[in-house]
C-alpha cells in the first residue's frame, strides 16, 4: 500500500545538522557514533525517579510527577536522537525546542474546552486545587504534549523503515478544494461538540481538517503539501509517534495521582490501562492535529514556514482553482 523508495535524505536533517563524529582506524575512516550526551542520562534519571514516585511514592510528592516524568522522557528521546544522528531538536535550537512547550499549552487547553461538551474524560484529583494553582499545574503538564510527539517522531525517523520515502496516492486540491476541506473540518468539529453522543470521535479529525488546509494556503508545512506530491512518510511517522506516546501516556497514568479516566459511549471495553482499546485509534489523527496546530502557530508568529522539524513539506497549491 505504501511502497518504499530510496532513503529520503540524511538521517536527521540536511540543514545545519552537525556532522557525526568520525575517527580513522587503520586508514579505513570508520565512523563512530557520538558519545551519549549528559541530558540523556539526566532524562533517564528523571524517568526512573519520577516513575517510581508517581506509582509508589508518598503523598503529597507523588501528586507532582507528571511534568518531571515527561520531561525525562523528552530529554531521553532527544539524547537518543543525538546519539543516532549526531544532532537533535535540542542541539539544533534550544529556543525553538523550548517553544514546543509553549505552543503545547494552548493546544491541549483547546481540547479541555472541547471536553466540556464531550465529557469523554475526567480527572481524579487528590484534593480540590485553587483555580490559579490548577491552571498553572495543568498548563505545566500540557506543555509536554507537543515536544513528546515531535521528539518521538524525530527518533523514529532515524530508523530505516521511517527514513524511506513512502509514496502513494497524490491528492492535490486547489485553493477552492482546500477551503472546502477546511470548512468541512469546522463543521465536523462543531458537530462533535453539538451532538457528542453521536460524533464525539470526530473532535480528533475536525481540527486537523480545519487547520491543515489553512497551513497549505499560508505556505506553511502541511500534510496537504505532502500528499499533493504523493508523499505519505510524514503521515506514517506522526501516526507511529502518536501511538508510542499514547501507550506511555496511558501506562504511566494507570497508577498515578492525579489521573484521568474515560467515559466513552459504545466502546468502553476492552481496555488497555484506562483507555478503551478502540480509543487508541484517536492518537492517529491527534498526532496530525498536533502537527497542524504547531505549523499554524509557527506561521502566525514567524510569518514563514518551519525549518526546525525534520519532516514535512511546504508550498501553496499550484492551482488557483
């Protein structure tokens, strides 16, 4: 369905990426991987300590482990990328790396707002927080969503199955078609909020259909620009990253406090951790939605297409139709 072609460029990124360290043995010019960076060990320590405290630690300290646990995950994955590729998102631009955390906060608050209509998940809290405390702690936790997805995608891209270009159908609507898709996305998102008992899964699709065509029309990176060239590699990469992160989100959640539980019609069982198995399918469009939100915010803030993430295409539609 998605035949592989020749590898698509360098392992990490062809732009401004350091050359991997090399040494010569017996005149052969053999290459060796860079030494593990210090933040890899910091990340592993954070994961080990925060995971244990989250599941087995005493209150109140185990109520505040979500951010350090996921910061540890992000640092660990970034360090692995650096070892495998000689560069990583953090080493390319610490400022842009930090911006991922900032962009992530409004992204997830949007879904928290949507859940006021959906009622698909609720939080089990150890006690009632003051509104400002709840907002700050929640925003800190939400800030890890986007960097987790993109760091995971960047790591996956260092492996051969995800380095190969994936070509399939070429779907290239013109301006009119992109506007129609965006309007459809808005209608789908609204339907999920207005009739949640029937259309609640569409909240994970509508946002992407709404925003991704706008990114294409702006000349920002977009999945629409990819598939217009018949390139589906970024789609598969983001899908895989969404599932990997989804697994860890749900696994670490199961014995943590605070935690979330789901109330999903028609598909409550069977479950893997707290999440119904069918619910993991939502991580596929969610990862695309994260990508669309990032590129929209980047385009609005910088007025140019992103060059930070090592995947995705840019370009406005060729046809003015």
